[in-house]
């Protein structure tokens, strides 16, 4: 297991994100600590993506505070994020990973070795020379995951990593996530898929309309939801 | 018919006068495109990636300058390089150097405007990934130019087309001096007015052939690049 790093815990203290008069996240108080994956669930527009971006340091809160390991000025060198629709650079598969290694500051002499390890981890060995934009959707997701892991992150944020993938591709991604989490990387991800949340989550955060409705250990959340919204969501009813 | 045969003979026999004119034309136009690319691509990238007061006006001005009349550009360069002009001491008027300057002025806005659009479109795609990978400003510019290089070829081709076909500016600043500043386009204009149609037609054939070959090469390079890089 990885030694505790300065990135954790990520603490939200009454955090709000607003764009003009529109409040996207409101009054979020949450602590994300090391351990099993934290999974954000909730309907569309709940604020899951924004919360991930705030935790990554890409979006600033307009009220409240967010800290990483108790500090609010930690450079995001040990954080990585994979977006819901990752963009492939106009390069080969290998070129995409080399670029990520370069921007992460990895020594050039290690690039080929690290790249081989990453490609093996995500099951893309043999596709090094293929243009990244010609990979299938599932392969592109896995390449994006490899690119994020090239940063050797302590915390990995995944925004709907299996949206629009078929079951086989979804399983491939989930296996990689389990592997990465087992190596001590803190995974924080969002999903619409309750089944996936049950399979992966150690901790659940339920968001609705920009507010945190409930959070806690996944087993407890699914067995004994405390709120009406959580009960409805678990039962598959629509939260509107 | 005799005129066409004579023109073809001049081309196929590599007539020395014709070859000299073609060589000078290529030197001037390609030099202007290279200089315009060195100025225009980074300029387009900076305008694409930065937000500053007057940016919209700068984009409109850049787009408008794509249609800059060659004779106006030629007149401006003539005034600047003339004996009493601010750059008169350079002694460039009626030299190939003056022609390169004039064509660079004509081509730079085309390359800059097209580069700006290309890079801005790619920037919209890459923005989140750059932020996620913590890429600095210079790294972003370099990456965008590199990744857009095959699309930017189109901008360079447009610039070359403008330079190769241009006659108004270079005839003003070059003077169309035989053996020194006479290019294909100025020679065609002159020889046609003199009634020497074989040379004019022969140069026209060569000019069209050069434009087709360069476009074909650039197209091939772009397709090969897309196959390799996606």
C-alpha cells in the first residue's frame, strides 16, 4: 500500500459552486479519505461532475473551502482525472501515453518501460502505433485511464468511466479500477449505474440538485438508507 | 496551334530564360510562405488561446486582411523601401528581397487567420485535458501547433496559392527587371502585352503544374499524417 500522501483527506467545508445566479453545488461538507473507492451517485444535474472537478482542483468554489491534506494550495501533481468523454490527442496510442508521462515530469529514460507497464495494465499492448482516435470506444476509455495513471496519482477521479460502454468493455474498466484501487490509489468516481456502485464502492455519496443528500459506507447505505431520496434512488424510482 | 507547340517546346526544352524565371518565382513565393508561417502560425495561436481587450476586433481585422489588395500592399512596401522612405537605406527596392517582403505581408494574414481558426477548434477539444495534465501555456501552444500540423498545411497551401498567383505587389516593388526580378506572373503579364504568347503560355503551364504538384504533395503528406496520427 502507498504511504499516506499530502493529497488526502480531501475536505469540503460548506462548499458552494455558482455560475452567476445558478448554484451548481451547494453547502457540501464531505471528507474523502484513503481506502476503498468513493462513488458519487445521483441523477443528471446532481452535481457529480462539478464535485469531481472541484476535488481535482479544476473548478474553484465560490463559497466555503476545499483542502487537500489540510492545505488549499497543493499543486495537483498527484491527482489525475478521466473525463466522461475523454479526448484523444491526435497521436498514436503510445504518443498519448508519452505525452502524459512528459507532462507528469517522468524521466525520459523511463518512458518506454512505464508505457509498457501501463499498456499491459489496461490491456492495450500491441496497439502502440495505432492512432488513438481510431481505437474503439472501450479502448479509448482504457487509454484515457492509462494516460491518467501515467501521472502516478495518489487520487484518481473518474467521471462516469463506463458511460455508453457495453458490458464487456464495462467489465474491463471495472477490473482496471479494482486493480488500481488495490495498489493503494484512492479512486473517486461518479456513476449512474447502481449495480456498478454496489460492485465498486467502499463509500457512497448521493447528490441531488447540487446538494449532498447522504454519504457513508456503501454497505450501510444500500442496507439502511437514512433519507427518503436515498430509498427512492436505490429502489430505482426517479428523483426529480 | 503553332503558339501552343512553341510554348510546349519552351517548357520541354527547359529554356534557360524560362527556367530562370521559374526558379526566381519559387524562391520568392516559398520564402514568403516560410516567413509568413513563422509569423502567422504563432500569431494565430496566440490570438486563439488568449483573451485580451480588442480580441474580436483583431480577429475581424485579420480576416479582412486576407483580402488585402496586392497593389495596396505593393504600394505600402514601395513607399517604405523607396529612397525617401523609412526603410530606404536598406536598398531593397527592385530586388527579390522587396518582393519577398510584399508577398509576406499578403500571405501572413491568410496563414494567421486560418491557423487561428484551426488551433481554436482544437483548443476547444483539448482544453479540459490540458487542465487535467497541468500543461503550461507554452506547452499548450506547442502541442496545439504540433497536433494541428496536418490541418495547418491547408493554411500554408492557401498562402502559397496567394503568393504564386500574385502579380500586383511584386511588379510594383520588384519592377519586373529581366533576369533579376521577373517572375512567372509578371513575365506572363508582360509577354502577353508584347504579343509573345509562346513564353506566356509556357509559363502559365509551368505555374499551373507547380501549383498542382505542391497541392498534391501537401495532400499526400496530410493523408499520410492522418493515417499515422489520427
